[in-house]
């Protein structure tokens, strides 16, 4: 495995579908809300939402660009979730947050591997 790939292992059945749904929603909102600023991330999102990169059972081997695409979509979805009056069951929300946090941590690690540090 290449050193520029980071492994994420979903632990719950709801995690991969949640991230694929997050990507699809962000893609649908892209024309109005400009979730991503570049076509690279839009292309990544389409491939991950519809391809096999985010299989239900994992593990996922994702590169820096894919992780950044996911991180942006996750932050966008979290902001939408916070602004919404609709409530998600706490056990499901816990599993969603767990995989979201894992993706963000992997992105942070990929930045560190490239010599980029952020807080």
C-alpha cells in the first residue's frame, strides 16, 4: 500500500451509507451552496458516492485529496444538521459522529505526512 493512502475502517453498518449520503447531498447542493471550491473535489465526491471506495464493510484506502473532499462535506453536513430542527436518534448520531471524526483525524494525519500542520 502506498504511503499516501490512509486506512479507515467503518465499525457500524450506518457509517458508509451516511458518508455516501453526505456526499450525494453536498453534490446536489453544490450549484447553490458551493460546498467545494474545485472540480477535483467534485469529481472525488461523485466517485466516492457512487463507486466502491466507501464500501459498507471497509477498509477504505483514501488519499489526501479524497480525505479533504470528505472533510469538507462532513463540515458542511454538520453545519446543516446543527441548523436543522430535525433530531437524529442519539445512537445513530453517535455512529455518524464517530466515522466523521475518524475521517477528519485521517485528513489531519495526511496533512502532517505532507509537512502541513494545522490545529
